[in-house]
């Protein structure tokens, strides 16, 4: 595939539409956080004038794009994800990128969702019927991700950190669904052979993916395991208890992340019961509007919740480790 067909995405979009248009999706969040120097990217963005009081993910994505001009086009999710995406798209368009907005409508409006996907298909030169075909072709891969998730919460053979990494990577399948599926097959074959390692404390991790490095691993050291990665599981579009989706519109209407917080509360409640969770960690990002949803989650979920805030890319610090230790101890 030629480099000009690389398509940056700022959040999960109907990736089947991008693939149907012959684009290679590149999730900018994943590229930022797996970069060899994420802190350096944030610093570069601040050196260029982006404020200290702006979410580090936005700054990291911006600087990553500046270093990768080969990603010449972007889809920005301008409704249903992040209010900062508007300005990010403005900055990048002035840097010569083609930018396409994608808006998630209200969750109960399937017609509007279909129209949004039609608009995206037109802009990306894609055929929606082909996108539906790709959705069907991806079903075995999504079923294998479901299998991976069960190996975490039912069989204790895949760690919370591994689970997180595979599920967040499903937003763009690392740009190559075939290769991703083959690597996942190999990983599952190895993981199935592992002995089960049931944790003493079973946790759910809510909220946007943490910028803190080693959070899952620190919890493992403390005897707890994340057996529910809420938002990464949403990115991966697993069927779960709901059975298979019959269309793209159904799949992206079931996806809770871009919609009203009530859909997330219902999903978390259902998964907490199914997975036998002991407690929840709600990760929030400094300067993110989603921090306000902490109030709802704490009030409406029946399990103990520890709220953890992260700002810059850094390993778990001493204070955070102490808070995690105390939380795990109480739950244990
Ligand atoms: S963490 Fe919040 S502010 Fe930052 S990019 Fe994500 S949604 Fe936007």
C-alpha cells in the first residue's frame, strides 16, 4: 500500500469504512503511546506553543503527526470523543493535512449513524456495501479477541496488561488486519497452554487508556489483576452477551464510548457482575472533560471506586503505588 493512503484517526471510527476505501488506518493515540519517547513528543508540542494545561494525549498526537508527514490525511472524531479534536484538526490542516470530521450522533438514532457513515464513505472514496463485507470478514478476528478477553477474566491465562494492549490495538488493527489476526492466533495458541494464575483481587479499569506506564503490572505485583479493561474492550467491538451484530450501524450503536455516560454505566454494571469484580479503578486524564463523569460513575456504580488521575507519560510513582496498595489491601 502506498504511503499516501495512510489515514490517521484520533479515536475509534468505523474502521471498516476506511479499509473499504483502501486506506491503512493509523490510530494516532497508539502511535503516540508506543513511541520510543512519548514524553519528548509532548515536550515538542509544548515547545511549539501548546499549553501546559492541555491533555497530553492531544499534544502527543500533534507532535507525532508533525514527525510523520507521510500520514497525509486524518479522520477526527469531532463529536462523541474529545472537544480538543476540533482544534487539533485545525492545526493539522494548516500543516497541510487533509482532515475529515466524523460525528457520532445520539445513540438512539440509527438513521443518523448510517448517514454519518455514508458521509465518511463518500469522503474516503469507499463503498458502504464493501465496508459491510469487511465487517463480516472481521468477525472471526473479533471472535478471537473475545476469546482473548475470556482468557483474561474466565481462565486467568492472559494478564490485564496483555489484554489492554491487544484490545486497544483493535481500533486500527495496527494498520493490517490480516497480520494482526495471524499474530493474535499465535498469541492465543501460546496463552492457552499457560497455567491459570487466578488473582486474589479482581479489578475493572474504567476510563480512557492510562498514560501512566506499568499500571497493570504494578497491580499484578500487588496481587490484583485487571480482568475488565472497559474502554479498550469497547474499542475492540466484542459481541459479549449481546450476540453478533447484524450491521455496521448496529455495531457502532452498541459501542458505548462516544455516547451518553448512561450507556457506559449499564455496560460496566453488566460486566462487573459477569466477571465477579471486587472493585473499580477509574482512570482520568488531567485536563480532560471526561473527568467530570467520575461523579456519575462513583455515584451510580455499586462497587468501591478508586479514582486515579494521570497527567504526563511516566511510570507509576510512589504516591500512586501507595494508593493502589491500600485499595487492593482493603478489597482483599
Ligand atoms: S484523554 Fe480526554 S482530553 Fe485527552 S484526548 Fe482523550 S478525550 Fe480528549
